[in-house]
C-alpha cells in the first residue's frame, strides 16, 4: 500500500496528506484487487495504526456493497475467511480494538450476512458462535454483529441515486429483508435466543457492559421474532432480576418495554402486562421516590407508559370485538396503574413526566367515551388536572433572557401538557373551568407577594382556556352563561388587579397575550380599554426595559387595536401622540439604540394607519393625520438619498440604504389599513400616497445599493397598485425601465410578479406599455439565463430555475389575461423564439412546476390561435412542436409520477392535447394515427386506444388514461 498516502488517514495530518489519502481511497475503490491487499492486512494484523485498520474495513465494505458479484467464488471465500480470521485474532490480542473499529467490522459482517446468508453462508451465526464461544471479547463482537444485522434488516436507510431507482431498491430490499427474517426464524433464531440467555446468565454479575449489550440485542430482535421465545418464565425472571441491579436496570427497562410493545392478542397482552406489573410492584418499583436515580426513572416511566398504552390498545380492540367482560377486566387493570402514572406525571424531572403523558392522554380518551364517570374516575381527572397545572410552572433556573436548549425542551414539554389540558376539557369542561378559576383568583388576590412563576401560570391557564373550551369566532362572552360569566370575571380581575405591573417579563408577556386573545371581552366591558391601552403604551409594554417584551408588545398592540377598531375612536389622538417617538426613523448612525427595531416599527406604523382609517373623523381630518404620519418619512427619505449618493464608505452606504428601505417599508405598511382604491379615496389619502410615490421613485436611479432600494420601492408599488389603481400607471414605464437596468436573476425574479400584477389587474389598459417593454424584459431574462455558471454552484442553478419559473408565469399571465396580441405583435422571429422557449420549458427542464405552467401557456395559445383563422404557420407549429412536446415530456426519465407537481404537469399536458383536438378536429386524430405515433413505433392497437380516449367528451377519461 501507498504508505505516504496512509499517513493522511490520521486526523492530525495536514490538509495535503489528508487530500492524498482521500484520493488513494477513491483509487482503491475502483481497483480490481486492492481489497485483497486490505483483506490480507486485516487477517495478518500487518498494521497497528487504528485509522489504517478502519480504512481497510472501508475498502472491504465498498467491495461487498457495490462489486461483490464481480468476484469469483474463491475470492468470496477469501473475504469470509478474512473476517473469521480477524474475529479469532480479537480473542488473542493483548488489547481490544477501539470501539469505532469494532463497529465498522460489525457493519462489514452484517453486509456479508445479507449478501450470503440465503445462498452461500447459511451457517453464518453458527460459525461466529463456534469461534467466539463465551470469550468476552468474542461475545462483544457477536453482539455488535447482531445489532448491525438488525439495523440492515429493520431500520435500513437505502442509499439511492434517483427516485425511480430508490423505489426499486426499496422494494427489492424490503422483499429480501422479509425473506432473510423468515429464514432466520426457521433456521437459527431459537439458537440465537439460547445464546443470549447463556450470555446473560454468564455475565450478569461480572460484566455489566456485555449484559447491557445483550439486553439491547434482545430488545431490538423481540419486535420481529416469536415472542414466546422471550416472554417466558426463565427470561422474564432474569430481566426482572436485572431491574434490581443498578448498572443493568436501565437496559432491562428498555428490553421489557420492547416486549410490552410487541403486537399480540389483546387478552394475552393484558395477561402479560399484568404479570409483569405484579412482579414489579412486589419488587417495590411502584413507589416512586423523588430522590431516585432520574435516568432510571425516565426509562421506567417509558416502560409504564408502554404498559398503560398497551392495555388501552387491548381495551379498544376488545370493545370493538364486543367482548365486554374482558374489556371491563382490562379497564380495571388500567385504573390500577393510574396512581403510579400520577406519581410519574407529577415528578419534578420533566423527562420522567414527559414519558408518561401518552398513557395519561389515552386514559382521558377512554374516560371521554364512557357514559358516566365513577367517583374514583372523577378524582383521577382532578388529580391529572392539578398535576398539569403544577407542571406547567416555570422553575427558578429558567433563563428568560438567554433561552438555550433546556429552555427549548421545557417549551416543548409545555406543548405536551397543553394537549393534556385540552383533553381534560373534553372529559370535564366544568371541572377544568372551576379549577382554573380557583387557582386564578387565589393567585391574583395576592399577586404582589406571590412568586413570578405562580402568577405567570395562573394567567397562562386563563389564556389556555380559550383553546381548551373552543367557541366560534372567539365568542367566549356569550352563549353558555356559566362559562361566559366565569371568563368575564377572570378577565375583569386580570385588567383591574394591577398585575400588568408585575416585575417579571414572563408575567408581563402573558398579560398582553391574554388580553389580546380575549379581545371580545372589551366589546362587553369597554370601560377597561383605557387601562389596557396605557399598559401597552408605558413602561409595562412598548417602553419596557426588555427588548423581547417591547418587540412582542408591538405586534400584540397592533392586533389589539385592529380587533377593537370600533371601540378605539375616543382614544385615537391620544394614542397617536403617545406613539409619536416610536415612529421616528432610526438614523443610520452606529451605536444609536432605538426602543424598537425596524421590524417592530412596522407594526406601530400599521397600527397608526388603522387608527386613522377606521376613525370616525371626516375625510379632511383623516388626510391631515395621514399626511402628518407620512411627511416626516418623505422628508427624511430625500435627505438620506442625497447622503447616499455622496457616501464613499460601503458600510455607510449599506446603513443609509437600509434606512431608506425602512422608510419605504413603513409607508407601505400604513396602506395595509386600506382594502382598495375606494377606501383610500373616501379617506382623501390618494394625494399623500402619490406624493410618497414621487418621493420614493428617484431611488430607482441611484447606482448604489440597487438591490436593497429596488426591493423596497417594488413592494411599495405592489401596494399602490391595490390602493391607487390606474393612478399608478403613469409611474410604471419609467420605474420598469430603471428596474431592468443592470439586473441580476433575483432582481428579475422579484420584478416579474409586479408586471404580472399590473397585467392581471389592468389588462388591455396596459397593452401598449406591455408591447413596448415585452422584448426588453425578455432580453434581460435571456441574458441572465445564458450567463455561464460553475458546475457545482447550487445557489446559481436554483436562482436560474426560479427565474425560469417567473418567466413562464409572466407568459401565462399575458396569455391568460386575453393579451396574446402582446406576443403576436413582437414580429415573427421574436414570436418563434418565445414559443420555442415554452416548448423547451415543457420538455427539457426537469422542473414540474415550470412544465405545468408551460403546458397551460401552450393550451391557451392553441385555444386562441389554433383554429382555422389563427396566425399563419401556427397550425404547422402545433403539429411539429406542441404535439411532440406532449409525448416527449412524460417519456423523460426525470418525469416522476410519484411527485404531486409532476402529476399536475401531466394533467395540463392532457388538457393541451384535448385543446388541440378541439381546435383541429379529425385532422388532429389523422395526424396522430397516420404520422406521429407510428414514427414513435407505437403499436397500432395502442394508437387506436389512445385516439379513442382523446376523443372522449369527458376530459377526465383522457387524463386518467394518460396517467396509466
């Protein structure tokens, strides 16, 4: 072997050596006999370096995986002998191999097993067992090989190259694996199980590592072997014995979980679970001590959850089968586990609690189905409810300012508890409402002296009731009087108690989230609106010391104002005055710390717009207020644009461009209060937005930071097309001209939707403009698409794909808006070029979204131009290019009908053919029968069948035919 290249295998080697080692590995993979050198090195222990040994196994692995069938019988025998020789050496070596080498060796053994077991090596396991006997190092390898075999047979991820080969490989591997498992069950599983028993018996007291490995093997195999081999007295007794041994009990727990999880007859499953529970209970495992080893308790909780869910599954099956006697027995068995479930649910460790939630949830589902609950079941529901309320509470360690992994896990755990709370509401809504009300009132009476986590959870529970007790359109304060009164009382307490002043971010945020969730309360008791508005506007909300609170409050404030616009009229001027400083455009100076980020300010601008537009003021007053809101933005914009034109430093340019972009974005956001031109006119605001437009458009001719500036102005134009309609049209030609200068793929991709919006909205009104800019736009698109890109540049390829889609979407909009003359008037040569790009898009690019669009364009053009009075030469184009495209596209290897978008593309392809037949009639059928399909060597009976399907009046018939 190339000793120099091998030096690069060491992780500490420099980059050149490592590169050389990689190249050498690739060279050995394609070499005919390199594997033999590696086999010899392993069999004779030539190398002591771990990385070289691992490398040799990798070469063997590649040979077995991809080139095994090329070997002669003698060579295949050599690989088997090499592995057995290496295995024998393991028991004699002074030191065991490193774990990563043993794992790789096990993978190679497993690969050889799946390749040879059914044909050349039926005694695979017996040969390994005869070598290893009960030698600890040999047993370690044997167990690792078993785990690797299970991974190959059960949770194998097939490495695939393409979708088609993936499905083929998947089916082949699934069949092969089933056959392997069936053969193993017949020939060797009883012997393997016996070997596991011997290993466990031999090593349970003196080698915990091997015992745990063996328990892991039993747990893995139990899912697909005969359960009676494991679920019998000798095995179960041994496993239960392990439950009392500290170093073994976690693995024993997992093993018992797999046994309980195995599918079986419901009555047998109930008996099995009950017998396990009796032994576990008599061993004292059912009395949970908070001080117990939490890692073990987490596994134990998972086991109890598995047993509980197994019993519930049995109960469901028995009810379905009508066996009420057995179902009742099973329900008693379930009920008997509830006190243990509660101990685990309430455990202070969230992992332990989380592992039992499934059982708890399913138990509540049973109670929901019962016609009446016993006193004990009602007590259980209440106990679960109290446990959930307690467990929802934050602990002291939760870091609110810098949330990390632990905090994220608690947030996920809270979501699980919310599901339990929702299920509790289905079982007993009255009890849930009464419990929450009790906790809420008790806590809020003394909130000043109560710890933050208890105050937060009290408000959180009120918040959660909104989803737990669902109503339509948030009408919590009408209908059921008891519920409406309870919620109204709690909301009144919330807003009048002064708890919004609590000095903890979690309580503050929960307060604002809750008042927004129950905004309908303020329609019932509007007298509380000023109190809540002040909380939003002062140091409790938008001026809080925490940026996180300020940011979230900005969004919630916007929601609050929008939902209560009818009740806001008395407070509008006051609110606008109070938010004045929050509307200021942050200067692009480093180090300036504004209260709100620009994203948060968007919500404040939107809120200001909504307040003005929805007010009861006259149009003149609204116009004045809107101008007061937007004039500072326009003035700042002019000044900043001049500064940008003169800025030399790139960082300074970027800061100024961002600031300009924010100004445009804020103006855009105020317009969200309007739904159409009518509402803008009614408010007398058209003029101020036209002023904005004239102020912002010069930014398009700025040669600096084009991407940022264009993006902002484009968004503003999108909004103005909705708000000002045809008043925008005079500005569009010059804006388009600027946006098409020096543009890149992304610029064009974002510009095209603007043109599409104009085309779809104004149709023939913009026909002259479209005819004028059609070819300049296309030239800009083609220029970008033809730019050379590096072969491996994924982002450039994706940008081009997205631009291609946008281009076809543009053509679809033009043809679909009845503007085909825009294309027709571009001159014969240009029309032909456009048509060929559509054919190319339908056939050549493996992008089903673009293909679908192209077929929609083609069928529309056939509909418009495909009749007898269509443009000269178009009928010829239909037969020479469109018809072939409808066949060539689906015949491409990349046309994958397992993909939903491709199915839609095929459907549009069918529509295109149907449209051709509709417009050209018998001539189309004649062409297909006599010329085109015979040229593809299609059999006459299939041609006949195809043409019959095409002529069916119901388009669905042909679509379905084409799919098949």
